[in-house]
C-alpha cells in the first residue's frame, strides 16, 4: 500500500507549533457518512433571459437575448447563512437553455429558509428581460463567479461580474464591469447597489485585447453586532492589465459604509514590491475583532511554485499591513487533473474566526509531482496572520499502490463557537456499478468519479484541532463526464472552451463550491451529476446535468463538543 502524507503521519497525533498556532492530526478511520447527513437537490427548473448561440457559431449575436429556460447545468457555487439563524442563500452558475457547451450562463440564487431549499431565480438587473433593454450595459450576455455574505440586518450581498462574450475586437461592446447587488428577501429579488453604478468605470477593452479586464471578485461583510464597522461591506477583485508577459494582475478593494448604497473609490491593495506582478484569487474575511483580512495567490512570471499571501487592515480597509507570505504551492502543470477533461479550480480558500480575534485558517490544493496526485492542505495563524503553522495534509485516504487519487478544490468555513470545517472534492472511491448516472465507459474507473469530503476542526482558543477523521458528504458518487447526452444536436457538457466537442482541460465543474457553518449545522452547496433531470436527451432518457446539492450535517453529530 502507498500511504499519502495524512493523518497517518503520526500515530501519536502530530502537533505542529509555529507562532503559538496549533493544528493536531489524529490517526485515520474509515471514510463514513456522519450521522444525520442529508443531501437535497437545491437547483430546479426556472426561467429568465439569455442568449442563444446561432448554428455554426461559438458566441452569441448582439441584440438576440430572449426568454428561455434555466433547466440545464448548475455549476460553481457559494452559500451564506443569515447570522444567528439557519436561513441560507446560495448562488451558482445557471447555464442557459441548451447552450452549456458554449459556456453561456448567468448567476442565479437559491433560497434556503430554515436549511430547506425553496426556490431558484436568475439574479435580476443584467439581462434583457429584467432590465427591459438590449443595450449593453445594462444588459450583458453573462454574469459569473458566485460569492455571498450577510450583514446583521438580513441583507445579503454579492459582488457581480457581468461580461460580454462577443470578444469584440472593434470595442463596440464593453468587456465587463464590477457591480454590487443585494437582496433583502433571501435572494428572491436583487437590487444594484452603489446607486446603480459599477464599483469602477465600465471598461471598453475587448477580451481579445491586452487590456483592463476584471475577474475573481469576492465580498465580505462585518456582521459583528455593536462593532464600530458593523454592516460595512468590502468588495475585492482582480484586474488583469494585459502586460506583455501576461502576468500583470493587481487586486483592488472598495468599501461601503452605508449598507451598499455607496462605495468609496476602489484602491489597489497589492503592492508588486510585496506580492509580485501577478496576484489574484482574492478572498476577503472579517475576524472577531472586526479586522479585514485578504488572501491572494501570487504567480511568478516565469512559472514555478506560486505563493499565498495574507494581509490585515485594522482601519476599515483604508490601509493594509505588509502582505505576509504563508506558503508556496505547486499547481498542476496541465490544464486539468489526470484522466478527466475538466479544468482545475481556484488554489486556496480562506476564513477568519468569528469567535477568536486574529485566528485565521487557510486551505489549499497542492500538486505532488512525485506521486502524481493533488492533496488538500491546511495552515493557520493565531496572531493576526503574522506567523503560520506548518501546513498539514487534510485528506486521510490510503491509496492502493500505484493508484494515487486526487483531493482538490477545498473550501473552508469558520462558524460560531470555534467550529471550523474544510470540505473538498475527492476521487478516492472508484466509479460505482449499477448506477444509471455513471456513463458505461466510466464504470469501475479509479481516480475518476467524484465525492465531497468534510473534515471538522474545533478551535477552543489555542488553534484548530481536528475532530475525528474525514467524513463523506455526498451520498452518491458522481461522474464528471456527465452530461454525456445531447439536446438539439448540441453536447450538454459545460465547456469553458466554448466548443463542441469540448477540448481536454476545458471542461467545467466549477472552480469552487460553497461551505458555511451555522450555529447548528455544517452546510455545503456542491455539484453532482447523479440526479436525473426532467429534460429528455436526443438519445432518449434523461440528461444528467450538473445539479447543486445541499449537504447538511448536524454539528452535534461530529462529536467532541463541535
């Protein structure tokens, strides 16, 4: 047997110390469902406005937006809990009509009151139906990259990235912009914040040009009751400036101090002298003291290992401390993981404790070139990000000799009472037999089909300590090559390469998924192709679209006072 670096590293429980930060590993047990686990499909058929792609083309035509169904793939997601409740809002990519292979989608919202999925809708204000015009802007061909956070009064915010996929070198249409939208009714209706204006001026660069292109946006809200910065909203995003080597990327932040009505002018927070010329994957977080933290990943211009950095602001996002290098991380040298067509996702996930000031938790995927596999790692700080623990491997799987498996795309969340959770996509289980959702060519394949795994941690003031072994979150293993069916002659497989057939490394299962810890439960909003849709394929039978599944685990079932 080949044993991964894991919780088996020490049978006596490995304790790692650095800067008073502690993470404890325990020996592994079998990969089991936690008591009380439920999986419920959260995505459902809805309708809205979007763009068809003309026959023989890869991109839409301006002015052709029309009503249509959102009953296809639902990939990439985030989820947030209203503070002090079990009311949730999710957001994910809703692919339009039958055009998944051309990467045509809008963000949609999932209403989940009391932890139970209750509805879906397209986020209003970006398509020709909800804006009442085909002018661009305010209409756009797509919106992307779900992210959510609540304030203390039940308002949920999302930084929006609307863009046009015309790739128009004549600059007749702007490429994209950064907006803020919010909802006061658990995501049913959305209003553009900042007076309806973008957080920075709409750019006119085309995606075919080397220009100012925004991407990878995120939001964090101070929901500490009584704090002097209560309900302040922090929006952050990356700007790709198209330098000659393709590596010029900076991170910007804008702050609202009136619940999203207005925002200060955006400022750049990543000095190249500290993080290099290319920093992205920006994730802002708020700790128990109300300090704002930001994690970024810096990519060297000539390849090699990337570095994850974190910086802190104690003055409401006006200034930031120097960025502290946390760890280097190795990305897979190909576009995607072995055996499958989907591309790899975002490197890191970052969270700050709402219980202990200055306690920070960072998880990331790391490619092991020697073993030929991806692992999930965790590091943490208990001193406001000044020092960090030596990273450990979170996944505790034991692989058969010569058959490595991948664990990837981790998400991390910190909740009340010191609870911390890491969840990740996991290929330790072979594709099952006797399951109609598994393509015949994939039955029995190793390191191919996907589950989601949870690892619980508890922080009682000295740092997060693991609570038990890895737990299985998905009740059904799913096939990432689904949907393998066609509709109207078009492949239904979502393709970031906007082609049919989709080239290797350009398939899409989402670059990340949602995880949140409430007072009672751990919730994950994740992709699965196990569940048959009500759409009939050209080949007959159902299309097995990517659906958003809400996995719920009672905190009480995880043990040790979790």
